[in-house]
C-alpha cells in the first residue's frame, strides 16, 4: 500500500520531512492517510481508527543518567523531536497510533519506558527505586542528553503529563512546546497534606492502599488485575480488548515496577523521603512555577480518574495557551483512545 501525502502550501523543509516520514514510518501498520494543509498552511493529520497500529517494530536501549532506558523511536532522524511520556499503569503502547501520525507528519518521535516499566532498568542495584516527581523529570532530561537532543516538544498524560509539565517549568530552554492531558499536575507533599472532601478522597483509594504493606504486597501479587481495574475506572467507555491490555501489562513485570510505584504514592503523601539530590528541584516545584512555553492542555469528556478542573490551572500557563475537550467518551488514556486529537495537538502547539 502506498501512502499519499498532500502538503499544499507547506514550506520545502516540511515537504522534505513529510516525504522522509512516509518512507520511514516505523510502527508496523500503514493506512491510507494523508497529511493535508489548510488555507493557512497548517498541517491537518488524517483520521485513524484507534488501535490501527498495534505495536512498535523494535525498541532501542541507551544509558541515560541512573538508568538504561528502553525506548521506541519512529520518524525521520532529522525531524523536529517529540518526547511522548506515558502514565501509570500503562506503557509506551499508548502512543503507537500517535507516533505513527507524527512520523507521517515529519517528526522524530521518542517514546521511552519510564523507570520501573518495560525494558528500562537501573544501572546500579544500590540505586533508590525512587518515584518522586523530580526524579522522573531528571530522567527525561538525561535521556535527551544521551540522545544529543537539545530541544523537544513534550507531550504526556498521567505521570507523563506531570513529568512534561516539570520539564517545561524548570527547563524551558529544552522544551519547545507542551501538550498535557489534565493540565498542570505539578504537586508537593506539603500541598498534599490538605484534606479533600470525602467524595474526592474516595477517588484516591489506591494511594492509601499503597501506603500500607498490605497494599504493596497486594499490588506485587495482583498487579495485572489492579491495572485492568484502573483502566476500566479511568476510562469507563473505552472498550479495549485483552490483546491491547496484555501488550501494555507486560511492561509492569519490570522488577523495579512495584517499588517505584509504591514510592511515588507514598512520597506524595509525605510518608517516605525523596533523595537529597532532588531537594532543590522539589523546593522550586513546591512554589508551583508557571509554564511559559506554548501549551495545549487536553481533557477527555469521560475521564474517570481524579483530575483538576481546567479553570483551576489555566493561569499557570503564561505563554500561548489553549485548552481542548476531546469528546466521544474519551477517558484517561487519551492518546490511545483519541490518537488523532492528541497528535493534532502536538502539531498545533509546534506551529504556535
């Protein structure tokens, strides 16, 4: 099957990138899509049925900071870089469709397994299996350094959105633009001491479960059952099949997964300490810094996971900013449930 690409008034460099992407699209399944340009020259991505691209052809591995990181890479090597960051309890397959769309549009797309997922491992057996927010953000910067990437568009949901927010806030020179599902997710243990109304606290039941040793043991024993439950609660209208779930659930078998997840949620509640080397970053994050880079925030109209109201965080984005609600029963795992809308936001924030 030959892919047709219509570029309209796109500039010669972008036409070149689009042609390279059509030749090097690397996520396994082709569909007869076309990248179009509207009257202003802006790119419009083709429609794609969620789940069209089931997986990535291959993964790469690279030492970066305290980790050896497993990651997928698709698209032309010379294209603008997009870093796609997944959440819990999901993995890089949330982005198989999105990565293909962006590669078609000429982007070099990097999709890493976060610490504790997939083929990502700690280089030292003595390293703290730390899940605090600053550690994951430093991981992202270390990966960019290892790949010799100066700037990238960052996009994510759940843990990945928080990490992308932090990179945009603390290292704006490394972040060309931001796409963040559920908006501004930077937090601090101090802020998390404030109790919420009972209905809101109920949504965080697993956070309190992980605060106990029973919860840690239960998650270690039933992590797949736990993940399937979270998927269904967070995306109540997403009709995912067993193959889709099993493909991502395999990433949770990482030997560090339970330790990183439990540390993440206990750290949020102030029940365990972070590493001193991140103290200064956490001090800055506790001030809830504004984000100045061009940003598009997204929200699914059927997100069953805890998430802030968009009006509560709009003021944290002081650069060019837009918020979009993605309709059609879209839940928490927005890039996998609505890949065209997510990928289009990346393209649009790049053009802003």
